[in-house]
DNA sequence: CCGAGCCATATTTTCGAAAATCATACCGTT
DNA sequence: AACGGTATGATTTTCGAAAATATGGCTCGG
C-alpha cells in the first residue's frame, strides 16, 4: 500500500515464517507448470538471479527441490534446465496417475466423513462458478487452475495416506504442465464441467466402481488430448 | 599418493564429474537409512559441517534433496531434522510399496526379456553368496544391503516406467530405514533366502499372480516384524 | 583442409562472512 | 510468585566473491 510499486512488484516478497528459498521454489514451479519456462530450456543462474532478485545459493536450493519433483533436470557440472517433455514421459505420468489416483479415490470413498463430502461439494461449486465466468479458456485463468486443483485434491483428501497424497500431488503437477503445453493448440475444451459433476456425484453416493471408472477416463482422455494437440511438441528430434 | 593422510582421509573426495553436493546427499542418505543419525535427531549445520567438511550451502542443498525424499524433515526457519518415525508412517510406506511394487512386478514379468532374467538370477546369486558368508546379521553387512537392494531393483527393472521406478526407489529407502530400526532388537532373521528364491522362480517362470502374492507377503511380513520388534521406538510420546 | 591440443571466456559450484530469525534467560512490574 | 517484555546468544538463512569446471574459438601440425 505505502510501498513503491517498482519494488513490491519485482522483489520477491516472502510471507511470514517462510524462507525466500521456499518462495522461489513455489514461483519457479508455477512458471514451469504454466510453460512460461519452456520444456528443455536451460536455467542459467545469471538470468534467474536477475529475474527473481535472489542469490545463487537460494536459486540452487529451489532448483534442487524441483529436480526431485521431476520438473527440473540437473546435469551435473553443466547446470539445470526445465525438464524436457516427451511422449514416453506423458504416458508414464498418465499411467502412474491412474494407478495411484484410482486407489486413493477408493480409499477416500471408503473413509470419507461429512467434512470430506462438504469439501468435495464446495470445491466443485467454486470451480463451476469460475467456469461460468469465462467458459472458453479455463487454463488461462489462474483462479480456475487453483479451483480445479483443489477439487481433485479434495476428492482424494480423505484417503488416509499423506505419503500417497504427496506422490499424487507431484504427478498432478507434472500432468498439468502437459495440459498447458497443448492448451494453446486445443480447438475448444471438451465438457469438463459435466465430467467433474459426474465424478462428484459418484463419490458422494459412495459408488466406488463408477467413480474409479470416471476418474480413469477423465485422466486418460485429458492425456489423449494432449498427445493429439501437442504432437508437434512431443515428437521433435 | 602425494597428499597427506589427514587431508585425504577426512576431506570429502568427490568422484569424477560429480558435485560435492551430490556426494554429501548420498552419504547423508546412507547414514540416515542406517540410523547412524537417529530419527527425529536435529541436523545442525555446525555439527554436519564439522563432520563432512563442507560449507553451509552444500549441506543445505543436500538436506533439501533428502527432504523431498522423505528422509529429512524441514522446519522453516528452525532448521532440519532426521524425519521422525511412527507406526502410521510405517503403515503408509508399506501400503504404498505394496500398491506400486505389485504393479511393477506384473509389468516387468510381462515385458522382461533375456537381459532381465539374467539380471534377476545373477543378483539373487550374489545375494545368496553373501548370505552364506555371514548368515546371522545381514543388515549389518553393507555388501548384503547393496546386493539385496539390487535384487529387488532387478525384479522390477523391466517394468518400463522410469517414473514409477523412481517412486519405488524412494519408498524402498524409507522402508529400509525401518528395517534398520528394528534390526538390533530382532531375535533372528527369518528365512529371507527362501523367500527371495521363491520370488525369483515365480518371476522367471512368468507366474505373475504367484510373484505378486509372494512380493506382497514379503513386504508386509517385513513391516510386521518391524512393528513388533521396534514397537518401543514407534509408540513413544 | 581437417583434427588435436590449448587458451580465453562463460557458467556453475563452493565457500565463509554477514544478515535475519529464533530460543532463552533475565529483569522489572503487577 | 506470576507475567510480559526485552536483551543476549545460538542457529539458520542469504549473500556475493572466489574456485572449479565446462564451452567455444584459435593455432599449429599433419
């Protein structure tokens, strides 16, 4: 409010109790997922230092963390680059997601209590509200992205395993990057709203088999879409 | 050759083409898995700096990587500590391992070629040789640990998914720490040699269902053992 | 003209000091 | 004696310089 624009806009502002490194990790992650940093692009320290206004050390810590998440590729003694994309990697991420998400949905439906139901219903509600606002290009709306992420997160949140939830979140991020990759070339989003609605209903009515089937279809058809419309980005070289 | 003993013995000697940070990450990982650094123990920079002879920055990078692997716990602004153990965490790791390893064994049996069979047979052979040497306390023998790890790795290596193999490796490490935790209190190792032999035979003869069942039993019974003999370490506070 | 070896430059990696933050003990007040 | 606030020491976090390593161009010999 009272600060100058130039400073507050450029300088990384860390939230209370958080380290700058954690903040940079978060910002870099978002930028890589959104393909603001292109797959395979070298991540040079000088450039990043300029862009984020932090030191080597802090950047290195962030890049190390993102390397573990599969979003950055470390080439020892030769720096880092954005993790490249490939058809093979897309298939692997999709398969892994199906394997894990299907299991987590089952467990969540089995164990979910009232709070879980409320979380599923309310996150879907918010998602639909945002979609009404701008039904054409949801992926370009940061709010839609967050709401979408939170809905899928809510669905499995009651699974009871923090370990598997962490793995799931990582795979979700990696998949989301592929969605962004094809977003610019996709003619028109298919009926995601309807799919989400159906998944919610199956989950709340504790219809495990149906929910599992819907989720698997949801994940695989999204991946197929990416493979189709981002083909020219996946087959290169 | 020409260097003084004191230096070459204490200083971390990095292998060709590797960074010191990667080396320290590896050494710290091994030490945490072996419970040389006890679960929950604070990881103070001064102490580690003394012990490994490296700087803050390098340590921080290693600790960041291990945090992502679930072996270290980061408390923002309050440093790091060895990831604590708990009965809940043991259950989660075990469940996740069963879910993933069962799937990978299926895929490996389906896709494995001659090289895969050879790898499975030869890694088991080496494991048995080492067991003959010191059948009492295999976990205390670093060579046994490596051979054991390589046998299980070989079993699933042909699954075709680097993504799932990486996740599996991480869970394997976390589980191995629990095995070490109980190793000192376990009366006597059960017949692991027989189990490994049976798993190998089921895999090579492409008997998927049997291999899956044996692997699941292998993983779960190991975890049960830990839960029993390390109970006093899991229930505290 | 081509290729191997070497020098100069660009870039990463590592370091220890300085700044920021947290934990603890102390003091004064109620 | 209990409580709140503050000063002090311990520890983490961040920084930019220095060392180590890779990259690209150049020369020289074949």
